[in-house]
């Protein structure tokens, strides 16, 4: 049984994990995942499936992140005890940490549901970074893929974390992977002997080696980014799909976003424009709460679709700024912004507004498929072509081909509107 990562049906289970962790006398199991467990993550989904799918629960031997399962299939290591669990997924979603000696204390998991214990025992205690082999390609898969039998298969990691490498990540530079949702990752040096570790609250975790081996990887993000714009397109397309043929409706619907972008670009930023909150799919960070919803305020009879669309773009940019500010408030400096993903390369309007709201220049990596490129860098390292992923990046990274620079006048206006966004968000959360 597969469960999509953006599935939020485990909200109640996530809340239960958070409540149990708060009263737990042992180690703080949520310390390295921002202090708040999300319905999007491993143990919440496990609990939800066990409690709502008796047939699956009775048959289940383990729970596997998709990036780990792919490697297991390709190498013929599908037995739970043979699967190489990636450090990235285990640390950011599965509560694995070196200081815990692996995954959370079995007693903690048993207190949630005894059926979690055999699942946890099937995971082992060791994890591998993505520059290490997961095994070698089986004869069956070699034939199906047209590759050499015995080719090295690298250990799995999340697309975003590999995409950060393919996008040109540098220490203390926030990489924004902008698509249907948005994932933000940062690398920073591991604390040296006697140095205090920087633990950031309300993010999606910090894991040694989850992005670049030997560096601390921080993750944050937004539950909806491009999905916010897609929702508005679907809303506007309702009459088309209701009154026209499917083919005609689809042909016209595909023109909605480009037309909105062209008209929204003509609307100057102003404090009396429509204001939106971007939590249409809940809030991932700062401080995960998937039960929240979005909002639009300041609507008037003269408000048109391009003005609402621009407000939605601005809202996603404000959500990005909240993440940057959380990192910096808690001791992780952000020296630059890098963007990858479809929206980063396709929408000048979105990227310019993002640069204005952040009041920082944004560089865009030249690779159209940065996640695939990053995976290739890791695979080349795992296969022994390069000694480190940094060496692979040096040879394989195509550089940056776009840059968006903030416009000072717009940045000043957005600075004031952003304060209203924060106040509106606080009001929504208080309801």
C-alpha cells in the first residue's frame, strides 16, 4: 500500500505523537525535527494506516520510504532486513538520530500503539548517506533498463535534497525547490568540539548528511506553492468545465494562468491591495499545522481575477519570508537564495515578487531537471567516479543562468504588507 507524502489524513495521529512527546520522560524525540511532528511524516502515517486499514495492518512487515524502496527493488534487497535506509528520509521524517542510537525508544512507540514496535524493529539502527551504494543492479532490472548488470545503485534520498546539490547549493545558502509545494533546504557546518549545536524550532528537521555528507542539512517548506495558483485556475475554470466540451474547456483553461500572469504583472504592489494567506493545504513551516486554511481579505466589488492572483503569489512569497526569518532568528544565517524547480524557471512574475518580498537577490540554477542532476551527482560518487559529492558538483554543475534582483521601492512596500500578513495569519490561527 502506498501513501502519498502530501496526504494529510494523519492529522489526529500527528497531534497524538506531539502530545505524547511533550509528556514523555525520556529523550525529546522531536528535538531534531523542529519540535512538532507532521501528518506528512513516517510515524503519523504508520499509525493512521494501522488504525484504519485492518487488512494492511495484519499483513504489514515494515514501512519503507519510497526512495529506499526503489533502491531495494533495483538491487534485489527487498527483504526488510536488507533494505538500506537512507539518512535523509530516516532523519527528517522517521525520527532517526545518532544521539538516540537509531529510531525513537521502542517504549515511546509502544505507548502510541504496540503494533509500531515490530515496524520499528524492522528498520534496524543504521542509515546511509546518498553518496554510498545501496547495492548493485540485478540482472532483471539491468535488462529492463538497458544497463549493465552489477552497476552500482546509490542509496536513496528525497528529490529536493538531491535537487539542492543539482541546483548548486553552497553552505548557508537557502535552496528553494519551487513546484506544487515548496521545500527549502540549507547546509551548515556540523558543530565542532565544545561548540553548541543550533537547533531550529518549527522546521522539518536537521540531519547530519541529509543533503551533503559531512554537513548539517536543515529542511523547511510550504505545503502549497504552485498548488495555490492551480487551485485558483480550477476555480476560474468551473464554468468552462460545466458548460463546454471537455476538449474545449481544457484548451481554454490552459490559457488562464498565462493570461493572469500578464495582467497581474501590471498591478503595482500597494498596501490596500487584496491580502492572502497561503495555507490552502495547511502550514508546513514555520510550526507545522496541517489543519490551518488560507484566506483572502480586502475584497471589493472592483476586485478582479488578476488582483486576486497577484495576492496569492504575494502570499506564497510571504510564507517563504517567514521561513527565512525563522532560520535567522534561531541562529542559522542565510547568505544567499538559490531557486530550482518548474516555477523558478517559468514564471518571471513569481520570482520577481519573491525577490522583492525577501529583499534578496535570487539565483536560478541552469539545470532544467536539477533533482535528476543531483541524483546523478550522488550516483557518480557512489559508483566511484568522484571521491566526494562536492567533487562531482564541481564537474557536473552547469552554473546559474538567471538572477532576480529586488526592486527597492517594491521591497519597502512589501515589508509593510508582510507585517499585515503575519497579523492576519495570527488571527486565522486563533479562530
